C-alpha cells in the first residue's frame, strides 16, 4: 500500500474498468479464502495443527488486506481526498497486514524445515501454543515497522494537517524525509531476513533429500512456491524505484503503470496462497472438497446436527 492508482487523469470508463477488475479479483479471492477458513474451523484436525494455523492466519491476513486495499482504491476514486485521521487508521492497518504476509511465509518455511529435518522434535518445537506466540510476534514486528512513522508524523506535522483532507496514500500522509528513509531501511531489513530464512530452509531440505522421497519433494516444492510468492510480495519494496524508472520512460502512463504494479505485486500473490495449501495439500484439499460438495447439494454439515452424530463417528473411524 505504498502507492495507489493515480485517479485524476482517468476517464470515467477507465475508472470503472479498474474498479471492476480490482473488486472482482478481490471478491473472488476473499470468497475462496472464506471457504478455507470455514473448513479450518469445522475440523479439529486442522485447527490443532501448527502448519494449518499458520496457513489460515496468512489467509485471514490476505482477506483483511484485500478488503482494505479495495476500500482505499474506491475511496480514492469516489472521494479523491479523505480526512487525515481516518486515512491514517486505514493506512496503518493495511501496512501492518501487508508486512505480516512475508513474515508469515518465513514462519511456514521454518515449520516445513523442522518437519523434514527434525521430525522427532517437530511435535515439541511446533506446538499450537508456540504457533500463536509466533503469530503475535509477527504482528508486533509489523506494528513496530510503522509506529515510528506515526510518531514522526505527530512530531513534524502541524495540527491543521490532522483536520485537513489528503489523497489516502502512504507517501502523501507519512511524507517526512525521516519516514521515507525509515521505510526504505525497514524494507531492506525485512527483505534480507525473509530471503535468508527461505534460502537456509530450502538448502537444508535439499541437503536432507538424499533419497528424494515424496514428502521431501513436496516440502521442497512448497518452499519454492513460498519463495515465488515472497518474491512477488518483495517487489513491493522495490516498487517505487521500478515505477520511477517506468515513469521516466513513459511519462504519460503514470496511472496505468501504478495500476498494473498494484495488481501484479499486491493482488496476484494473495491468489497463490489458496493454491499452495488449499489445493496442493492432500489433507486440506480433502476437507475443502467435502465442504464444497455439501454446500452445492445443500447438505447440512454433520457436525452441526445431533441426528447425524452416529454417521459422523463412523466416518471418522473409517478415516
């Protein structure tokens, strides 16, 4: 959410098309993710597994970000300028959840590494309680990356600024030179930490894959997908430099460049998350398929009725 599509040069038809694309993609991804969240809540085998807890946290985090980013885009077109206090709140939340994603992926890579390289200690290290502690640390680290900007804003801007309206874009609100420099520094630190984590876990898994069993192959491919997803997310940290270069080459295409970068860097990585676990993971895929089949046929889930408890127990025993 470092920048939003420039709206002042867009025609009505262009604005409608951009909003339809953004809203359509966001609603589709949120619908898929909500099915995953519902499936996760209904089955104890999923919400008692640290791997799926981290995954569903990533899914919920992406849903929050998509909702906020779509809201900010609509505000930028409908209102153009927005009250500063409300804009600050929306920006802070969106920046925090945006920073959560790469850190969460790093945590999932570590869990995958422990499961493959230290299987005997996996149950002791990766517990449900420790997983929620890790999620809390992820939120704390992301909050610490933006809270200094808020303090700088309060210290450098006059009181009248907080009673005014601005375009709800990070660089238009947190516009101090200190904030810009701090943002670049925090992005570099996050980039280095996450990529070192992914490279280390991937290298160790490859080193352990002497026989290349199916589980290790799957773990290796999962880390690669994490790396591709993080690569797209990390492009956001280099987005300003990339956009400025394109602005220099195509000075009359600022709006199109910003919108294309927004879709590629921000929305597409959120589409990969359901694929990595929702479709590739055999256990999760099995329960998602059950949920979708029951929903299409209008069948009430057995866990929600008392009359079908016997059949549920038989099914569970069979599994």
